């Protein structure tokens, strides 16, 4: 995997997303106030109810998610659809 920073979010629609973060020198309309651009790389679907937590494994190659349906899942961030 590239050494591009990744961010993961949990949502009420029972999904979690892995985002690629790009740092740009020139701030464009799709960049945030710090010059970062977020691109959704993967939407993780597999929970029946809203996701409540998300955490990267310390090595950065897996993401764990938990849900209000009392399930948890471990996702491989290297495998993108």
C-alpha cells in the first residue's frame, strides 16, 4: 500500500468508510480549511444497525468496526473493491 494517510469513519446508516487523505499546496473548493482532500476509498457494509466505533489496527492494514447490533468486524483495508 502507498504511504498515503487513511481515515475511517462510522455512520448511522450501518456503514463505515475508509478515506484517503491528500495534502495539497493549493487550496481548492474540495479541500478543507487545512488544505486536505478526502476521497472515499471503500465503504464497509456488513452491520445490521448503526456503527458506533471504528479503530485502525496498529499496523494500519486492518480496521475494526463495532455496531449497535452487538457485532464487530475486522476489515482488510488492502482489499479495495
